[in-house]
């Protein structure tokens, strides 16, 4: 319907017609391109936050070399756990589409734990629980899961593994 100056338009329901939204008002489909600058900014903020409060939690991390996408971290064993007094080195590799995909986290220091495999690989969500209760129901290390309920034997194996081999072989 064409509208001319000084002409009235009948907007009654029977005269209205559906007009599709203009392209500028249609939702934009997600792009497959990654804005590495915004990911870098986010990682910078997370690193600064970790540097501010991490020491109190027994964790630290710093970029490895020039890349903000590769970090080296340290986690201290929690008080009252089999890991008390031990320090573990980790490598963290952040994907370009972080935080939509998790970082790859790997223990570089030998770590005997139900949720750490023989190469140091772990699931990222385990880190927040590392110093508390592991998940022995879906272990990466079956032997560690079996020993978990025997505190003395478990602690002994943690220390034996820690002092026997300081680092995993890549």
C-alpha cells in the first residue's frame, strides 16, 4: 500500500498486512569468527583477579612466555588433605573461543589422584574440587580411586608418587 502526503491510512485489522522486519531489526546469527582481542582481554582480567586473590587460595598462574593463551600455574595441597605441604605445577592452554570451550589443563608435576590420569590430564571442573573430595565414581586413575577410602595408604602413595617423579613425561 502506497501512502501519499495528506492521505489517511486505514489501520483496521482487516486492512493491516504483515510487513517483514527490516534486515537491521532481524537477529544476527552468531558469527563463526572469534574476537581474539576480547578473549585476550577476558584472560587478562581473570589473570589479574587470580593474582589478587589466588595466593590466599593456594593457587597462582602466570602467562608462559608472550602468549596470554598459555599459562603455567601452581596449586598448593590443602591443609588436612593428603596433599598438604605439596606444590603442583600445571599447564593451562586456553582455546581461541574461551570461555565457550574450557581450557586444557594438565598437571606437570606427578600427581596421584582419582581424577588425574597417568599423563597428568584432568577434567577442568575437577580443579575447583582438587583440594576437597575427588570424584571416585568416574576416576581417571582406578588405583587412586580404590585407595581413596584408606587415608593412610592413600597419603603414602601421594607422597611416594610426588617424590619419585617430579614431572610427567610428555
